[in-house]
C-alpha cells in the first residue's frame, strides 16, 4: 500500500481530513476513496493519528507570563531603528557600488584612457615614480618656443628653481611623449611660430632614482637650436606623421633633444599621442634651452598639438585628475562596504521580526 | 476582547493592555513551547517570546495576533534548540514528593479527568511527546500548531512565514511519521484509538 500511494496522495488525505481540499478536488478524492481500499485504509490510519494528536493533554501555563516594567527597560529602540533603516542602507550600498563601478568603467574606457592625463597617470609609466611636474620648467603655460628662445631666462629660472628642490642625480634622459587634443600641453607658442617642429619632443625628466633621470651633462650638450625635422631616427610617434616633417637639419649633441628621443627610449610610451602636427612649419624656431632643462626635478611630458608644443600644465592635470578620482573611488568603496555591512546587520536583526 | 484595540493601546505603551493579550494566549504559547522543547526551558522560552512580542509590537502589521504570538514562540523555540545543539545538556526530570525523579511533569497537566483517563492521557502524552521529538523542528511546529493547538492552515502559514502549500506538505509528512512512530506505542494508546485496528467498513 505504501508503495502504491504517493506523497501527493497523503497530502490529499491530510488536507481532506482537515477539510482543506477545494470542492472539485474533494469530490474527485471521495470518488477515489470509494474505489480504492488502500487509499481508504491510509486515510483511516492518518485520521486516527490526527485524532490521537488532538487528544494530547494541554498543559496549563505554570505561571502568568505577563510583563512588568522592570522586564522592558528599553523597547528595543535600536532594533526597530536598524530594521527601519535597512532599505535605506541597502540602497545606499548598492548605489555606492554602482557609482564605483561606473567610475572604474569610465577610467578604463577608451575615451578616458586616450586622455593624456590618464595615460600619464597609468601605473605602467615610469613617471609615476616621481610625480610629473617638471614640464612647466619647459616653456611654461603656453609660452612658445620662439618667445622662449627670445627670452629663455624665465623658463630657465623656473627649471633652476625646481632643480634646487630636487637635484638631478644623473642618468639617461628620457623624453616622454604624450598626446591629447586640445589639452593645452603643447610647447608651441600661442602664435604658432614655435609650434609644430619644436613640439616634437618631450621634456627631459630627472626623476631621482627612477629611470627618468637626466645626466647633468645633458644640459651642456643640448643644442640651442632645435632640429625641427625628424630624421631616420624619428621616433615612432614622429613617423606617424612623416609628411609633416621636412626639415633635414642634422641632430647634434648627445643629450636629449626635444623631438628626438634616444634610441633606448624610442618606441616607449608613444602610443597615446593622438594628434600631430597638421602642417609643417619652417625650422626657424629655436628650442629654448629651458624646454630641455635636464635639471627639472620631475619628468616632463610634452604634448604635440596643432598649436605647437607645450609642456606646461600637463603634470598639474595629472595630479589634479587622477588623485581625486582615486580618492573618490576609495571613498565609494568604503561607503559601499560600510553601508552594506550596516544593512546586513540590520537585516540580521530584523529578519526575525514577524510580519 | 478587542484584540486590535488592545494591540493599539499596547503600542502606545500601555503594558496592561499587552498583558491582557498575554493572558489570553499564554497557555497556547506555553503548550507550543512544551511540544517543541519538552518541559525543560518551556516556561523561560515562553516568557522570552512574549517579551519579544512586546518589544517588536511596532512591526505587527495586523492580521491574526494569535499567529503573530505563535510565530514569536516558534522563533524563540528555534533559538533555544540551536542553543542546545551548541551546548548539549542532560535534562533534569522534575522531583516528586519523595524527592524522586518523575518521567513527566504530570503536576502541570489538566486534571479534569478520571484517574483512569489521566493514566491513559499520561501515557498518550508521553508517546506523543516522544514521537514529536523524532520529527524535524519544521515538521514538529506545523503538526503541533494544527493538531494540538488547533490553528488553521492560514494561521500556521502566517506563523511560520511559509505558503499554504508548505504547510500542507509538512503536515502530511509529519502525520505519516507520527503514525509510524505511534504504532510502537500501541499498548500505551487508548484502546479505542489503536492504529492497527481493522478498518471499519
């Protein structure tokens, strides 16, 4: 009998005994009972079990369970508080998590990664060993190469002052290349005279013990006249727009030359350059020595823009954008964790609340 | 007794109003605790359940207050059972007048029956309690509330926070297990309720 009756049959028997079967189902079940002796016997046995349970003696409460004021000094204010705030806490946690994910996604998106600020702030860049702030030692804030050459003293002073704060320790100069449209990081002057040809270079960096150190001798070897054309030694970024380069002036000197990275550095960190010199310009521009100041305490990134080369404000942008973003992400992560933990605790305390 | 009025007054801090509700349901609550836990700790758990009920009155959204109280008792019983699993103890039987242990606390039972009936009811009570102890906690709670406490399916569903289908399923399976278990107590059961008797035509 047991094997023939299913769990469903016993559920129907149990519900039938309690009068909980719907009318139609009850009629069909009664028809089955009349026709099936095993089912009828099972129902009889379960009916007796049910009757026995209902005969079980009821215990009287050994005492009254009434409450006194002494038993309830505090009416669980904290419990109701935490349970009441569970939706807000859980929502805040979810929102913070979403915003955090969004910031990370935006940071990793191609649009954002193409920005020189983010490219420079990438951890793979050696400049991170020392924050990039030496660019303004080069033609500062849009000062053109021509104007800088005409009056190199101011930029030289700037570089010199920075060199004081962080002396150069020597090493190979590294010209870093960055790119970014309209970021104001060109080295060219506003009038464009010292623009394109001179813009093809990065500021030398002397990043202390990092790889971006510039030998002091590089200062002396710097040509005062900047070759305005790329040659066969043109770095990849320059070769990206070879038609714009038509100056064949030889490059002399052993130090870093703006626009011509050393062979060791050729090909390094050149990909982010998004724009380039649209039109060739005469090589009349001269490179101000200050733009290549090897004593700059920190690495520089000169960005070639249609307007020219400007090495200013690049590093400021890096620090001002990347660091706050990192702080924001950390803050969001902390907020998400804390609110999530609070929501979990509230849920733990409130889940046993009836109804 | 106007339950809604008493609940509202209790929410406003009138402890006396809540205590009227306690007096109305304390036997039922205690019975559930006894069937779930045995006699040990049943009174303490019942007290804790009523205290929890009062402290969380603001969470009561209406409906059956009886179901709500039973849910509080069920939760308190689950807590106690978990505590016992963590810290198993040897239960102590109550003492009789001769300072001897008695197997079941008959001194708490309803004594409105004849001595013969009391004897049978005592045996039946022990048999049922023993078989209930063999059920899982979830099955035990459902069958006790339906067959011993007399709650309907919906009240039990509200008390355990499960749908009606779960109540029906658990009840049927609990009754099946109890049927098999009670067969081993045939000699203890009232003669008219023997499970192996012939099925009447």
